[in-house]
C-alpha cells in the first residue's frame, strides 16, 4: 500500500501553525482539531518544523508555565523527516517504529500535501490483513 492511498482515504487536510504563534495558541489548535501534532509553516506549503503534545509537555517540565507564552519556534523540532505519497507504507511503518515518530508530513514537489500518523499506519495494516484474510477464506470455501 502506498502513502498516497492513506491520504486519499483520510483526506489531505493538514493543520499548521505559524512559527510566531504562542504555545498557548498551539494548544488551542491541538484541542480544537483533536490532534497530537501540527506542522509549523508560515505559508501552509513549506515545512519549518513540527511540534507535538510531547514537545509541549517536555518544555513545560523544563521551563515551567512561562513556555505557554513563548513562540512555537522555541519548542518545535526543526529537523523534520518527510515522505512522499509514492512511498510504501511498510517502509514508513519501520521508520516510525525505529525512529519513534508518531507523525510524518507528506511532501510532493516540495509542497506539504498531507500528514500521516502512526494510527493511520496501523489502520492500513489492519485493513490489509482483513483483505488478505477475506481472500484466504474465500479461497478455502471454493
């Protein structure tokens, strides 16, 4: 299965936040959209970073509640790994597991076109197994 297949099923909407937005504003976006991470982008097309709930919790622990009024750029991860829609989900699953990533932006021709979560990857694996099972059961009953 390709990553583009997951995006077609879930949609390509990506919630982004500007690097100058406050961490408090970031938290509001995470809660509003019921998501665990957002791509940091000034133009909704290019990726400047990524920031997750974990980033916020760790910085709260390190710096205290003052971090809530700091810009997102102060806590975001700037070295962002990305994938393309044409890449295989199996390789993404391995990368997410070994690198401990929970969210991976999807980029095509240098433009942000989606984001895939570990939940999306697990869901695709379950769907593949269910399809394979149905084929095997059908084969056995012929």
